[in-house]
């Protein structure tokens, strides 16, 4: 059974997950983990429910102040709650799944080169399978994102666009 992380809940309902190291030490996950996280997040985004509690992560450093990542965006909060239900944010695995999905979405919003690896239509978002595999395996940076060159290095040289499996 995975070791449970310490979690604190503030009086305002914010949930803080305490991680004993930086995001760079979070474990790799599987492509299927990210597929399930996306499915859960997508379902949460389309469900008319009460706003989710804000989740945050405090990464402890060997020296200096800890690194705090708070998911204050409404979508990010509901996605984190959905991922918590399927991957358990009180475990390193669950935190890794959550941060990898958030890092992937962030990268998709700001990097032109990654647009070749997914398709967005009215029916929804389709990831190229290689993109999810690379995101599952690429180490996270100290700030909890992806180094673009590290992610790109795990992608094949050519592909035919995003396609469902």
C-alpha cells in the first residue's frame, strides 16, 4: 500500500498536500493514468456541481522555503478533485498524475509545437497516444511543469496527427 502523504485542511476548506521533496522526484505514471485523469477532469468540468475545494501542494526543499503550488483556478480545482477521486492525491502517485495533467494542459495552451500532438474539435480533445506516453514518463521540473525539450525528446520524430487508440 502506498505511503500516505500528510494533508492539512484550512478553516476555509483549502486542502494542502505536503510532499517531502520537489516535483522532480515524483514518480512516472502510465499513459492510462493520464487518460483516466483526463476523462475524470473532463467529466467534472461538464457536471453542474458545487465548486470544488482548492487543492494545493507544498514541496519541501532541503534548504530554503518550501515550494507551494495552489490550484486556485476553478477548472483546476474541479480537475484536482476529480483526479483525487480516481488517483488519491494523498499519495505520490496521485500527486504525480495530477501535476502531469496540469503541466500538459499548461504546455498545450502556450507552446505552438505541441499542437501537432492533439486535436481539438467540438466533440472534444483527442490526444495523440505518444503525447500521453511522453507526459507520463517525462520528469517534472522543480516548479512542477515540463521542460519542453525533455518532453519532445520522448516523442517520435513523425506522426500523422492525433488519433484515438
